[in-house]
C-alpha cells in the first residue's frame, strides 16, 4: 500500500535517527563472510594516469581564507580545467593515503564510518585539457582514470542527470558519486545506509574546500534524475547507484554573482506568491 505524505515523512525522520544499539541479525563481517573489494574493479585495461604534485595548482593555501570564501558556485568561466587541477580534486575527495591490514581498509583524505568508503567517483567531462568529452571512473588505489564512454552532448547530458538544472550545463566537469551498498552493509548491516549518507557529505565538503584552494567552484546537487544519472555512469541502479552530484568549473565571481542574483530573484518571487504561516 502506498504511503501518504505524512506517513512517508515520519518514516524518513525515523531513518535519520541512530539505529545503533538496536538488536538485529549479526552483520556479514560478524559472520566472518568474505569482505567485499575496497574499490570497484576497473572495467578495462585503459588508464589515464594522474599526477600527484599538487603544489603548482594551489592558488590559496591559507585555510582560514579558504573557509571564509567557501560558497556554492553555479556559474563558471567558459574555459577548460587542467588535468592537474582535476587530479587534485579527485585526490582531495577520495584519494588513498594508506592501506591497513591485509587490504582490510583504506585510509583516505575524508573520514568514513568503519573506513568503508562505500563510494565510487564518476566524472562527466565537458572541458578538461587532455581529456575527451566523456564519462570517466576514478581508480583511487591507482590514482588514475578509466574511460567509461563518450558524451555526444555533454552539457545537455549533465543537465539531464541533475534533474534539468540548466546552470549545471556550464561546468567543466560534473562529479557524480555512486554508493556501493554492500561495502558498508558487510560491516553495519541495516545501519549502513544512514552512516553512508553522512559520509558522502564529508566527501563533497572536501570538494568545496579543494575547489576554493585552486580557483575553482562547485555546487552540490542532491536533486538527480536517478535512472538518467545511473545510465550515464553505466551502473546497475541496485548494487551501485548515484547518490550525489557536484558540477565544477573555473571560478568566475562576477558571473556567479550575476547568475545567482537571477536565480534568487526567481526563487523569492515564487515564495512571495505563498502566504506565510500566521502565528
């Protein structure tokens, strides 16, 4: 039976509450079942290696300044990013710093409950020097990219993936983060999913800060078109599916300010049509 809106809201609120401490069946880790791979295996032998000397791409190193300037940016320069800039953003958000145990866990540049890091990074590239327009998959253990497939109309395909938000079509590259549920479920069973959604916020906050450090901008997007985004990244939608997106481009403060003013004016006009609640 389909839930009404009030019942669905109640269930969603309960989902946000901590499930730890409740009795449940032991996790697969507790059952001593084999651990899933730390990362999704590459689908081909094709590789695009990425550099790891990030100092040349940094334009701001003062952390207080980075925090003060961090803001959502939806409008970007009509210019390509460099591959080194993209490399830094990938490392800053999902880069592997070390392995622990017999491939039990990766230590990365972001925190993750139980060190599960149950995400994969896909890129819908429109304007990046050295890369053809297309979809790429990040291989964090190798710090390399593997091509997934071409994009015939990158701007329109990116817009479609983020539920028709037209501003996203001006980005140089869109980051699309998939969730691989069993990687977290193996350890946390029915408690895995709330933890994972918290973790993906850590990833995208690092993306914001890293963008600010290299003269780029981003805006996190939760409103995605699930079937379109999954198909774009060639994931099955069940054992792996897209949960978050973030278009990125070279920062253009004046263009961003003008574009945001237009968006905000439209939003305010729409909200003014609704009568406020009476106290």
